[in-house]
């Protein structure tokens, strides 16, 4: 991989987008390599949680690569947006949780990447925005759809129509990020969260993830149906016996992931 750095230890994988000179902007190569990385992570059952971040201290990802997209035609633009949308959707439906560790600018396609993750942990210097309209464009990697599902639709409209940027504190206030931490503590905090998730029952977490993702697009009665099917299917796993027994026996559970 030329544009990504990938690590994997103790069930926690990390993908670092590494085009620091271009503030980690997403070109076709990054999207293609991300697709391959997701394939690998999807196949590796030992991975319990994935962290996505950007190389360096300045940017998570500053958007799609403007130099590349400036020459697109309507046809190639459609293919480019489809590629980004497909890769981000694959990330969104990965079985394991995906955390965006945002360490600087998360603009345009960069924010859209973070929005495809399960949640966002931001450092104090993070800056968020969908500035596509300032380029005569709109978000093309899912921003119009995901931002309006995560923050209120009117807040999403305001941010998308003005292209204005938000600091981490404001992003926290609107519910875009789950926490804001000093930059030097970002990975300490993320490691704490990944440590907790990776010690829990992965099938339960995967089912919770799928229930939330699929449920959001169903009416409530159908979504509740989905939830009880997942709840019931967990009774076929060893981990539910272990988790409930461990509680009763007042000991720590030892989950086996099955
Ligand atoms: N694409 C390509 N290169 C980029 C880039 C991007 N999105 N963002 C930054 N860079 C490059 C700059 O061109 C510059 O390269 P050079 O040194 O070769 O000139 C380098 O990264 C450093 O950037 P700046 O000098 O601009 O740094 P700054 O500190 O002055 O500003 C910034 C930082 C505010 C993030 C500014 O770079 C910026 O506004 N970037 C563009 C943000 C943006 O508009 N993103 C949306 C892209 S469109 C999109 O994402 C479409 C979609 O939905 C799919």
C-alpha cells in the first residue's frame, strides 16, 4: 500500500491515510487501497475493532483530491462518486465497529469518511466541514445523506449550504463527535475505547451494529422486529451463556467470539 499504513495488534486494526503533503486528500489510489484494506479486515476474524485516522498532526483527511476532481467530466464524476460511496458503505457495514480518530481537518470527503464510521473521537484541533459548495459542488461520498441522519436535518442543511467549518467544541455540541480530547491524548483515549470493545462479545457487537444500521431505514415496528430477531439469534452463541453466567457467578466473562 502506498497511501495507507495499516497495523493490527490485539484485535485492533488501524488504517492511517498517508498523503501528508496533500493533507491526506482522497484520490482514486487511496480509495482503491482502502477497498483492498477493507477486504483484508473483513476476512480477518481476529479483528474486533478498526480505527481510521490521518497521517500527521494537521489533517485527518482534507477531502477528495481537488487536483484530481477538477478534470472530471459528468461521466467520470459519477464513477468517482460511486467508487467513494461504495468504499465508505463497505466500511459502514463492516462487522466490527469502526472509529474515526480525527486529528485535524476533516473536510468534504474527509468528513464523509468519518461519518461512515460508527463514531468520531476528535482532538481539540479538529475542524469539520462540507465545503463542496465553495467549489461549485455538493458532497459526493454520502455527506448529504449521512450528516442529516447524524445531526439535525436543519443543521446539516445550514452546514452544507454555507460550507462553513466547525471547530471540535461546536462539533461536540451538535452531536457530530462523541468526545473531544487534547491532541496528545487522542490515541490514548481511542485505545481505551478499543480495549473495551475488543474484550466484549464480537457477535453481539456485530448484531448491535447491524440492527442500528438497518433499523435506521425501517419504520419503528419493522426495526423492532429486526432487533428481536438479532436478540434471539444471540442465544445460539456460547458468549451469551458465558456473559450471563459470569454475571451470576460474579466473575469476569471470557468471551470466545462464537
Ligand atoms: N485536495 C488536494 N490537495 C489538497 C487538498 C485537497 N482536498 N487539501 C489540501 N491540499 C493540499 C494543498 O493543495 C497544499 O498542497 P501544495 O503545498 O502542493 O500547494 C497542501 O495540501 C497544504 O494545503 P494548504 O496550503 O491549503 O494548507 P492550509 O493550512 O493553508 O489550509 C485547508 C488547509 C483549509 C484544509 C485547505 O487546504 C483547504 O481548504 N483544502 C480543501 C478542503 C476542501 O475543499 N475539501 C473538499 C474537497 S471536494 C470533496 O471532498 C468532494 C466530495 O465530497 C467527494
